C-alpha cells in the first residue's frame, strides 16, 4: 500500500495555508502556533526549526516531543471523515490538526479549542 501524499508533504508547505485560513477569519498566526505547540509539545523554537528543515508530516508527528493526551477529545468531521474513526495513527494526528485549525477559523474560543 502506498502512503498518502500528505505524509511526505512538508509541514512548511501547508503551514502558510493554516495561517491564511485563520487570518481570513480574524485570528492570528500566534494562535495557529499555539495550537500546533499544544498538539505536539514542540516549543516555538523547535517548531520553527521543523519548518526550516522542511520536515514532512510523518516525521513531524513521529518526532513530536509530547503529543497532548487531550487530543483524543477532538471529535468531528474533516474532509468528510470522522477524526475519531481514522485508524491510521499519523493520518489521525494530521486530521486532529486540521480540525483544530477549522475550529479556530470558525471563531471558537482558544480555551475550547485546546480542550481546557
């Protein structure tokens, strides 16, 4: 079975789209970064290093310092698929991130996005 192409896509190539989506709805790059740090455990410096190295999504999540245990509270549909039903672990992590960015763009409060 071949890997989905998102696995080999660099986070740096998709990140600007996350920021643009958020900013179009009046949210900020800082909020996008906070979501990514919350989800993965990367510090801001570590995250920026991953962007500079053009790390792919598979490596980005495999090397994440501390995937947030609360991420399993993320429910809902992304790209027509329920995130909680995705069995492939890396794809589920990618879709968790997509779902959080969607919630940010829809105006949800950061406390709710970060499952506090």
